């Protein structure tokens, strides 16, 4: 079962940097992400979703491949590619994998203007090692929401607080 974790940041650049670092950490098998979306509320109060994967483009690419294959079989590759890409793009645009966009927009509405949140759908993780790797971002991160149990949420909050204090001590010392 996956867990939802939403962490707030004062700047969108910090949320994006953490997402990039999480992709690196995922390659080391310390975390397994199903989705990672940066939700930005700009200075005007508008909410923007920065998806990790562009589903429309991915669908068009996959549809183009299958359309080309079908087109080759029927000796009309251009028509097959065009139809396949169009159908793939449509299916990609209609699918909402990972975290629900409506939920993400609700989170965005609760953020202060000119700030951001990183919404993660985590399949599996080694929390202490992941938080340790993200230590440089800890002074600014704030746990906003989670689907973890109360015990696991308390442990994660405690770990974030401990890491925040260590990061501040390193910065001051």
C-alpha cells in the first residue's frame, strides 16, 4: 500500500530541488515513488501543478509506436502512426495516474502565496536514510499532510525536526 506525504516549502525552487534529489535517491533503491508533484501557488494566488510525467506526451509516444506497428502490418505506416499518436495522446490526457489532480489543487489553495508543496505517493522507503540525504532542505520543509498511521507520522515528524536542528547547527557552527 502506498502512502501520501505532502511537504510544504517557502519557495517552489526548493520543492523542485527536493523532487530532483528524490529521483536520484530512488535510483539507489532507498525510496520507491509512484508519483511526485510540485504544487505551486504563485504570488497572484494561482495554483500550478508541476507533474513529474507528462501523460499526454507519454501517451502520444506509446500510441505512435503501436500505430506505426499496425501501419506497417497494413502497408500504410503514415496513417497508422498518425492515428496511433492521436489515440495515445487522448488516452494519456484522460488518464489520471498517481495523486488525484483535484486533491492537488485543494492542497494548492491552502498554501500561502508564493510558496509550494511537494506531494509524494510513496510505495516503499527507508525514511531515516531518505531524510538524512535531504538534510540540506530540512530547515525549510514542513510536513503538511500524510496518510501514514499516527505512529509513523509522529516518527517522520520527529525525524524531520531532528534533521532540521542538525542542519541549523551545521549552518551556525
